[in-house]
């Protein structure tokens, strides 16, 4: 008989933070606009730098302990379907290259 492999995933806030960092940075850039160009540029650099640091941390975590996930509790449909952000090895590397 064939044996089944069970993938163990660990809960992590990194997938949600990876989505939130550029979004918050984009809102900050829109907020400052042309009125305060220095603050706009600093917020853009900080948000992209934060995304890069978070992606490096997430790659290290995925490589050391396996895939990670973040459960989106607000996106439940009935009792069987739910929103879930899951990151495996390939997803972590794509995240790193994109950031």
C-alpha cells in the first residue's frame, strides 16, 4: 500500500504582513502626494524595504520549518469554506524576487 505524506503547516503572520506593507506604503505615498515629496519618497523606500526584510524572514522560516499559513477569519463562507493565505517554498522565493 502507498503511504500518504502529510504536510504540516505552521501559523504565521508573515503572509498577511507581506500584503499589508506595500498597501500601507501606497496609501502613504498617495497621502503625501506632491505636497510633501520628501515624506512621499521616504515612505515609499521604507515600505519597500520592509517588504524585502519580511520576505527574507519568510523565506528563512519556510526553509527551516516548512510551509506557513495565515487564516483569514473574516472570509468564511458557510462552515466548509474559508480564506487562507499559504506560502510554500516556491511561493516564498517568488515573494522574495517580487519584493
